[in-house]
């Protein structure tokens, strides 16, 4: 009797292990493109984050920077694993895009914010972001716009959104 039980138990355990391995293999294959996308984001964040931190008079050391890069790398790996596993488990590709879009979009906003702080001396807030976009757009079209005009456009947009 113990021989039959151990055989059934072994077969059941092997089946579970193979199923889990197949799930993990598929999930890992789905993760690779996102992990490759995370590498330039981490590099760009270091590129613009370090000068921004120095400009804010923060203590920037190699040890602290390395620790932050490793933390960010592990965070990305965790988010990619969660997103890929959930997308595979629920058989929805959009869930993976939604989760990783939010995570990587947040990182892109951070990079843009650090860049603007270093190059343009602008703190990134929604109001400053709109002002910068309107001013840059007006300059591209050949018009000149001062801060008061940009602020007027922002206030008009906020009023229109408030009326709706």
C-alpha cells in the first residue's frame, strides 16, 4: 500500500513541478523585453539624477549611488515578475502593459524632472510642466510666449476643466 501511495505522490509532485516550470518558463520569456527596457531607464536616471542631487546639495557618494541603483534594479525585476505572472495567470496582455506602463512611466517622469532641474532649473510640478510644454510648443511654432501668457493658458485650461 505504501508503494502505491508513494508512486501516486511522486507522479502528482512531478506533474505540479512540470506545470510550475512551464508557467515560469513562459513568464520569464515575457519578462525579457521589459528587463531590457529597464536598463536604459536606470542608466538615464543615474545620468540625470546624480547632477540633480548635487544641485540640491544632497550628499552623493559612490556607495549610496550603487546601493540606489541596485535597489532600483531589484524593484524593476520584482515589478516585471509580478506583471508578467499576473498577465500570464489571467491570460491578459493588457494587464502587463498597464502595470509596467505605470512603473516605467513614473521613471520617465522622474528622468524628465531631473533633466529639467539640471538643464532648465525648473522644479517639475504639473503647473510647471504645462507651462514648459506650452512655452516650448509656442517657440517651435515661431511665436514668443512669456511666463504670464503661459500662465494664462494654464489658468484658462484649468477653468475649462472646472466648468465641465
